[in-house]
């Protein structure tokens, strides 16, 4: 099963280019999805970054691109804070319009789309597919440039990590895992806008299910439900609790938050309806599919919400359910 997943993803990645990446944060094989939400951008990015100063000329930056075979150069100050970016297009325009000897800070792009090193890898994939730029500067919380990321970095790291994942799963199978009849309860806290830990609960739930040799199709459904509910809490509430109960015949996921509540549940269940602001949407979230996706993969689904007091969502997936998603 895992070998087939790897063969599929390797085939998809064989034609990858610098403008996007053919991996979905929802529809990829479960082994790949786990890696996407487990890895951080700092695990994937290159830390050896070729940079220039604000006083360097466009001609000097052109020489750097030629010397190192790169298509973009970040501009930083003395403390390595990111100031802007000069792309190959900027250099070509400078040559065409005769200002190749101008300073970088006069011609650089100042409104640069960046990634933060502690973001989950899923953010990078969303950025690569949404904006279609070839490379993204990576900064830390102090806005210091700490790396650069391209789609090739993502692909190479995923393939390497997938090989490690195969070895891990083979070891689990050899040990026969834990008994599927054993029950287990798990609980995780979420914090509003804490994207550094986003996906932690769903990742741990998937690991627990895999250790019990649960059918991968069932694991996939639980993973989708738990991740969507977890992200909903991070984006829309002021924090909450994710609970998972693995029972002999079913998996129960309960997401309880202390957020503003849902004014119209029927409207919230409609695909594409969302109250997310533009900042959340720019990060690749807030598409209005969270509750709809959770309901779609669940055998039982319910919402209890009171405005000003919070929301509790319950999703149940039966271990032997024939439901396909």
C-alpha cells in the first residue's frame, strides 16, 4: 500500500517546475499528508542564501545571479533583516530601460511575500500553488532572513522523508502494532492563530490509528475530520480542546472551543462559506470547506453552538464503515 502511494507521488513529482507543486494538502496520499503537516518550513529550506545590500547596484546583483545560477536575490540590512527582493525580471527591465547601475533599494520589490521558518510545510505548498513564484524568502519572528525555499526543496525533502516513513511503517507492521480492540483517549489544546502547532493533534491521532493497524481509508477520513476541526479552532475561535476516543468499533473526534459561536449553522455547513479575514485567506486557509469536509467524511456528525459561548463539533467514523470519500 505504502509503496503504491510513493510510486504515485513520485510520478506526479517527476515533472515539477519552479512555479508550483502538484501536491494537495487535502487529496494527497495519507503518508504524504502526514509529512506535510509534520514538517516545518525550517526543515525544508536552504539556509545558505546569496544576498545583497541595499547599496549594491543592479549590475552587481546581475553578476551574483550569473555566478550562482539563481533567479532572485534578497536584499538585507546590516542585521540581516529582509528589506526587499530583486528578481531576474527586475534585472532584465533594468538592462532594457538603462538603469542597471542604480542601487538595489531604488529598484527592488519591497512588498515581498515571505514564509516564516516555524510555519508548517503545508503553508509553503499553499504559497507555491497560489502565488506561483519561483522562490520565497524565509524569515524568523524578528524578520531576519534565515533561508530560501523553492518547490524543488519541498519535493526533495518529501521524497527523503517518505523513505523514512516507509521504514517506520514497516517496523510497525513487523511488530504487529497494538491490538485493534484496545481503547484510547487523547486530548490536545489549541490556541488562536498558533499556526506553529497547527496540525499537531491530527498528526498524533493518525499515528495512534496507524499503530493499531486501522484500515488506511478509515485513517484518512479521521485525519481529514480532525485536521479540519483543529484548523477551524485555530482560525475562528479563541482556543479550545480537541479530544479523540479510539474505541473497538469507532473513532470519536470532538472539538470544543470558547469562540464566538456560529450564528447560522446551516450556512456554515455550505461549501465555500467562510468568515475568515483576508490575512487568513492569504495563508491558504479560510476556504469555507472545514465543516463541510468534516461532515462529508463522518458516519455521524453534529454541531452544538451558542453565540458568545462557543461551539462543539462531534465527528464519528466507524472502524468497519464502507463509506468512501
